[in-house]
C-alpha cells in the first residue's frame, strides 16, 4: 500500500474518538490475566514470548508456574537450561525458552537485571522482535510504540480496509505506521492491549461480533459490509509429513533408555526415545538397526499405539515399538537406563509425554 493511500484511510478516522471508544471498552471489559496484575517488564516479556503462537488459556498455567520458579531476571539467568526447558515442557516452540534465557542473561550482565526501556537495546536482545519490543515498551514503560500481532492486523485491516497480504513480512510495516498514527500517547498500554483484546474477543477471524464492537462506527469494512473479506492472507504451505519408527528400549529391570536431541534444530536439547525415519529403515530391518546401533540383544518386540503430532510446519507420524532388551558389552544404553518415575525430571516434547503416559 502506498503511503498516500494509507494516509487517506487514516484521515477518515477521528483519532480522539477512536482512542476513547477503544480505551473505555478495554478498561471496562478486559480479561483478568496474571501478567496484567502489575507492569513488571520482566513478566510482560515472559508473557509475550509465551503468547507467541499459543492461546491465552493455554499460557496462563504455564506463566504462573514459570514465574513461581523464575520470579526475576536474575533467577532465570542463573537457572540450568534443562530446568527452563522442563518448565516450558508442553508449551511447544522450545527455541522461545532458549532465546528468552539467553536474552535474560544478557540483561542480567549488561543492564544489571533491568529490562531496557528503549527500542534500540530491547530489539538487540535475542528473540526480541518488533512486536515484543513494542509490547514491553508500551505495556511496561508507557512508551507509545506499536505492538503489531495477528490480532492487531486483523482489527486494523477491517477498520482501515487494508488490502495488503498480512502473510508478507513487509505488510507489518503498514500496520506499524497505522498504529503510530492512531496510538494514544496518554495510555499506550491500554491502546495496544485494547487492539489485541478486541481481536481476541470481538473482531475474531471467522465470526466477528460486529454488533458488540466498541469501534464499529469507525470500521470502514463494516460500513461497506465486507468485514469477512479481511484480512487478506495467502494460504499457508502444506505441512511436511515425516514417518518415524520410535523405539522404546526396556531392560529386565523395567528401565528405559532415553537420549538427548541435538542442540540445534527442532526441539533442540529436549529428550526422546530413539527415532529413525521409515525412509531410512524399513520394518524388516528395524530390529537389526536397533541391535547394531545400541549394542543390545532384542528378546521380545511389541507394537504400541501410534502417535501423531502436528507442529507448525511438520507433522510427525510415530510408529511405536517396545523392545525388551539385553545389553551387550559397554553399550551406551547401559549408562542411560532410567526407571519410569525418573523420566519426570527430563524435558520431553509432547508426543513423548504421551508415550510415557501410555507406559504407566
């Protein structure tokens, strides 16, 4: 969208009335959420990272447990990474937790534990993009900076009838420009949170409650009856599907072998039962692969219920096999066998949490 076109659309909005209508609704109707109890920038930061790609109702118990365990920048900075991943277990997108701790350590070392209150220093921290920067600055410090997430883009795309594809990264700048023009300088925290709340509760993707919208009179799409045509968004690419054999190795003492995933890539540093792509090892050769790779002798084999897990860009289809084994020689398996109740201290991705549950 050309700047002149956006300017024309913004000129149709009575900024003062728009701000007043939005802020009055937000302060009257806002949800009671634990990160709204104060304006602690650390808590705002943690909540915003958790809320990326994750629903509010899912985040609330995780946030409460996380803050109880790591109540300050210093506590999180000093924690073991495995403890942080364990606290994040089940929330997904584990790189968020690793980046958060990395950035928090920088805050502890460089800024004496005080979360920076300017965009330059905040945005230089690992995992802190334009949205998180704007959210921390506006909510915790009262700085009129835009915080543009999916909810905000949906709301403003309808209010201003913005036809640009929100799936394109470049489009975010259009919405940031719009927020900078419209934001309340007296209450930037309420304004940004109000837009997000409006998108979450009223201006929803498929069935917006337009008759309950506090800014309906400002909405250009509603005025023309085309609100369901916004936002404009290209369809996401089809998710890649990966089929694995998952091998649960159990010895005579009822102990299980687990291994740690690589320190980079999907689910980095999390724990799992051994996996192998079906394209690399077929059913006929699976037992031989297990015996050779782990230096064990298979006594019995049992097929367990399969597990399917959907990530944002990939789908795992896990074909699970339980192998009762004898350990041969100095196999690494011998040093990594754990009782079922001992597995609880290790951070596992959701599909393996399900598998552990099925073994109890």
